[in-house]
C-alpha cells in the first residue's frame, strides 16, 4: 500500500471515530445485541430495525477504541438499506479484507470499508475492527422469532 493510501485510510478512521455515524440507540429496534472485546475493553451494542428482510435502520452505541468505533460507524453506513442476505455477504467480504494476507482491495466493492484493511498488520486490533461485525453476524444468525412486528 502506498503512503498516500495509508494517509487516506487513516483520515477515514479518524473521521469516523470523531464523528461516528448512526451513533445512538434506535427506539423500538427489532433486535439488539451487545458485543464485548475483553482484549481491548470495547463494548458496543448494535441495534437493527427490519422491514421484512431489509435493514431499514441500524445504529450502535457504547464505547470503545478508535478502531472499534470507526468500524461500527462504517459498518452501519454500509449496511443501511441492505437485505440480510446482502449484509451477510458484506460481512464475509469484510472478514476476508481484514484477515487475508493479501486481500483483494477492490475499492468499488468496499468503498470506505477498505480503510480498515490496514488492521491486518496489527493482529491485536483485528478483534477491535471485527467486534461490531461479529455482533451483526450473531444478530443475523439469531432466532428470528425474537424479531416481532408488534
Ligand atoms: Zn479496541
């Protein structure tokens, strides 16, 4: 990765940490789940509202390090309006992005999420970046009966 790209990615992370998007609890969320990363102390709760299979609203709150907050912020931006099937695909792609040794850095595909690819050089930070994603995965794999239309 060139130095310029690294700077650009750093800027995205700093921006999303300072001004997290979709931060704060959604009233009447269909599902919520807390994710905790004991290695770093990151503790974030994810809230999702569905319309059938589509994520119409998604947010998070809690506190964590810059990487965990930026990752959650970028994730909520990337997933709003997606179907659960699309969201699972983004989750899988993102998992490869931050854990593969030579990830495919397709900017078209990843958009700003590519900013987090750099964490693969810092194994201890991978859990920070993936915390909210694993929380999402838990929600998507969870018992659907916990989502009520009431
Ligand atoms: Zn962390």
